[in-house]
C-alpha cells in the first residue's frame, strides 16, 4: 500500500485536476516491528515417552530459557520470530 497526497494544479494553469504525489512508505517491519513471542514446549524421555521434570531448556547463544514443570512443559518468552537451537540439560 502506498500513500498519496492530492493537490490541485496552480490557478490559471487549466482545469483543476487533482494530481497524486507519491510518498515513500517505510517497509512493514519498520512500521510494525515484530513482537517478541513465546515458545512453549514439552520435554520427554526419548525411550520411555515420560515427561522430564526440572529440565533446563535454553536458547543457544542467549540468556533466555526456562525449566520444565511437573508436566515437562516450559515456555521461553522474549523471542523474536526466527529459528533457534535449544539446549536441554
């Protein structure tokens, strides 16, 4: 979507026909920056399928992370949209 300002031609220069003057529109990411997101998940034992309580889940290269609850679930908040590597310990 682009914006335009309509203005008449100068008086005496003929019929008053509106003319459009295009204005630059910043890219969508500058108008509406991405909002931090939450990434929920669940940690289970690969062999038994049982949930892991108290596991630490961290985003590699950041200080973001969470510990799993009694249901093995965690939520990491403050992430920008993207692809991340997680480390579980």
